[in-house]
């Protein structure tokens, strides 16, 4: 089968393409810190900041791993060093009984809400909320059974590519397109927490777009907003960033998450960047019109009588820009004036006898 698909996607009524501002996803992840009221406040903050969507993660520790302290199951470095996988996921998961309240809050505020399911039971569970899309997390991209299960919902899919090589991306995408509705967006992602900015390789966005003819975005784990804003110039159609109410409050992902004012700035700056790119244009911009007077043009610098010859003694190339363009100076020199002209008058063609020739 072909891996190519239409290079637009819709989540609800929102088109995702290069013709629309980037779709901004605020990733809650585990930053609710086990408190449903904090989770609700995070949704409020995402809506207030101007994000298009808030995203959850739907799993339990038992659906992801085994409750074991053997070496294979223990984290030896990074943000979560010293925890077992079971401890990490038990700490970070969003309780399933919260989902109804979270979906209700987002729907009330008019912000999209959907989730990353981490196994097939999570997909079945999420179906009752009729989410507008599903997300395949980077770590799950190689789980073809999960990709198939999500695709079979016939909902739009967003798929992160962290850690995946090109073959793994092709394989997962083939499953998604074969079993789904063809609406897929790939997110370039580096699964480092946080990701050093020099390792983001944003040029991958263009490479993915050229290879797959799909909307391509960015799941960004760098600190700050520079990488996300820069990605827009390379064609990113979706931006996903983790967010929290306050990094000082701690939490599984707090160290690389945006605070509300930073998320608000991201939403503004990303959309400003998209508007700034625009389309190739070599005509006068509306904002330039008043500044035409600051260009140089040809002006009479001394009083001239009718029949007098124009010379560098009585014609100068100066500001403002109401006279003939400077490029016409060589044509005008040596020709005669058709009328009396006062100094400080913009030179126009009706003042020049073009039947005379330079001698």
C-alpha cells in the first residue's frame, strides 16, 4: 500500500495543515500530581492560555509494566532515577475515574480534549467519551496492535516518532493508514526529558513532510519556547508541549513543563511566527505605504526657467520620494524644462522635454 495520504487533517472543525496556524496541544501528563482539582485547574489554564487542545495519558501501572524491583524494572538515571517503572507509572497515571470530569470541563470551556491510550483496554475505555482524536505516544509507536486498535476507531491520529528510525515510522504509519481513516499527523520528537536544544534536529520536520506528504508537527521536550517557535518556519502544523501550574510544585514532568504564562506566550508566539511566514511577496506591503516618502527621488534644487537644461547643479537625488525614481537621473540630465519650476519641487515627466537630446 502507499504510505502517502492527504496532507491535511481535521480535529473536530479545526483543519490542521500548512494553511492554518499550528494546532497547539497542552500535554497534562502526570502534572496533576494525583489531585483531580489540580487536573481541572490545568484544563482551565490551558484554555485560558489559548491552547487548541489539552491531552491526557490513559494507562495504569498494571497495564504498562510489572510490579517488580528487579534490575530490568528500575530506573538508574535521569529525572526518575531510583524509582521502579511500576512506581513511576503509579505516581504519574491519570485515574480513569477522573476522565468524565476532565472531558466535561474541557467541553464546557470549548477546548479539545483527547488522550494517549497505552493499551487496548484504554482505547475501549476512551471510546465512551467520543474524543475528537487519539495520540500514539513515542514509546508505543512500535506496538502495532495498539496502533491498529486506535486506527480502527476511524478517528484522526497523531503519532509521535521519538526514538523511532525511519523503518519503524514507515511500519507504524502503514498500520495506521491501512486500518484508519487516513487522517494522520506525525510529530517529530526527541524523547529526552528534557531534550538538549542542540539535539532537536528540526530539519527532520521537512524531511518527514517530503517523504510522507502528511501534516508534520513537533512534540517538544526542550526547555523554553525557542524550538517550538523555530519549528513553525520548517512547516510544523502541530505543537505539543507539557505544561504545569508551577514547576516548583514538582511532579513527574514538572522539570520540562511550561507554566501557564509561558504556555500563553507559546500560543501567541507560535501563531505570530506562522503569520510572519506568509507567502512569497515582492509587492508593497500596506505597512510600507506611508514610508515611501523616505525613499530618494529627483527634486529641483534651484529655480529653473522654461527651456533651461537640467543638470546636477539644479537636480538632486534626495528624500522624500515624490519625484521621479533616481534611476531616471541620467535620462533627465541634459534635457530641457517644459516650464518654470521652483526649487524643492518634485521632478515629474511633464516637466521634462523628452524631445530634446543630450549634447
